[in-house]
């Protein structure tokens, strides 16, 4: 797992802007949205920017970090 503080999340947001993922904040939750037509019938589906997509939501933990899966480590290399 990847534990990120607020500065780490901001670095990740800057590096994700050149990909097909759309990172944004939803209050204190960090959300990664990817355009995908299957989002219409997916439980994680979300309508955003006039398109359906799939969103992954990461909530802040008690120690002030966000825990992301290891697949996002590649954006820090």
C-alpha cells in the first residue's frame, strides 16, 4: 500500500494530469475518475463531465494520510 500525506497527493495529482485519469478532491476524500462507458452499470460508476466513468475514492485515515493501492507507485518513479 502507498501511504501519502497531502504533499504527496498534490505531487500525484500533477503527475496524473497527463494520463487518462482525472484526479480531484471531494471534501477530504481523494477521487480518481476514469472515463469508461461501463460506469453506467458499475457500482463505482459516476457521471462527470458529460460522460460516464468509474471512480475510486480514498478517504483520509486517522493519522492524516491517504492509503492508495501499489499500482499508483509507478507515478513516483
